[in-house]
């Protein structure tokens, strides 16, 4: 099960990198007022929350 979680975490991290690259390429104005920039940033942040949650599960399992 932990290996499945780790594989998913790696995939999510790759998605984050892809979103960051797209944000850099597609957002000419990097500011909170730019809706596209804000949306890409929000997607990266939400993936971070999922990654943190999955890593927490893996850590809790390792501790038991």
C-alpha cells in the first residue's frame, strides 16, 4: 500500500512541475491579479495539500 502511495506522490509531483512549466510559459504577468496565474498557482497548492496528506499517511503507517 505504501508503495502505491509513493507512486501516486511521484505522479502528483510531476503534475506540479508540469503545471509550473505551463504557468511560466502561458502567464506573461506573474501577479495575484492575473486569473490564469492565480489558477495555475492554486492548482499547484492543492496538489501540495494532497501530497502532504498522502505523505502523512505513509509516515503514520511507518510509525505503527
